[in-house]
């Protein structure tokens, strides 16, 4: 009886090449999808365009409404031109924890961060970063703010009209990632709405804002029902 020799392929230390390739693709897609979903939960929640007496800096607040920390390394900011090409880097903060609100002030090199903290009573536990660049000053007559990833993908944008001197604008967001119309560019006043807690500046100069506390995420109509359906869809059959 003759035996035909059939050359065998060298052993694959990574397992089946087809399965391995597919697994890598799925892993990459899952990672990108997760990152996109996660960053979609980060929003601009406040903007100050006219600080008034004693307040020298424009600033914005960004909040992570997601359930995990988000890296914002490389993210950029622009005003109402909403132009990535004209945007400037957000500096001084690299990660926003779940539920955390952080502040970015207009300040070359972050030189005014200490005075900004002092103006608002210290802001213990609140991260304060900075941005600077030509044309990024927020106009008291009306302007906007937009956040991009380092690759140019839009994260969040808001617009606002003429400012009330010394008062910020704040924004609430739905679970669908849109500005809630009930809390769209509201001028801050002393008191609490949801988890947005306004306060006067520490030196009693009359400025009112809520740096470090944001509007609670407000479910859009029908969102809870959709989430329930999605949850049932993930159940395994018995």
C-alpha cells in the first residue's frame, strides 16, 4: 500500500487565521463603537461670555454624563464659527470621570487658573483647564462653543445670544444627546435646577454661575421605553 505524503501548514500560534482575522475586526469595531458611544455622552453644559466686575475670563463647562471615564486628550475648542481648522487645543485636563463636570477658561498657558479658582471660592475638587488662541474670545453679544476630538469629529456644540453681564448660560441634555428645549441656554440665576447649582462669586461681586455642577441628564420622551425594549432584546432564551 502506498502512502501519499501531504505537506502540512506550519502551526499557527494565533489559532485559525480566518477566525483570528474576524475576531480582530469585531474587536476593532466594538472598540470604535464603544468609544463613539462614550464620547457621545460628553456635552457642553455651561458657558460664560460676560463675566462682569472682577471676572476676567470667558469659560465653558464640559460634563461627562456617561458611566465611565472618558479621555479627552487631543480634544479642541472653537467658538461660533464651529470650524475645526480654527480650533485650539483644550489643555490641562486629560480625563473626565463619569458624572464629572470640568471647566476650561480662556487663559494663555493657564496663567489665570489660580485667580479663577479664587474668584469662585476655590472650586475644590473641580478640574480647571485652559485654551487660548486668536479669535476664541466669547462675545457678550452672542456666540457659541463647539468641542472636537483631535481627529476633527464633533462632540458637542451650543449657541447663545446676548449675555446678561455676570451670568452664565447653562444647558440640559436628553439621553438622545440633544439639548433639552426646557434648558437650552438658560441664563443662570441663584438657586438650584436639577443638579445645576448656581452660586455667587466668592468675593460678592454679583456674578452668578455654576462651575463644576451640571444639569442632570433628562430622558427624552419615549427613551425609557426604548431602553426597556433594548434590555428585553438582550435577554437569553431559556
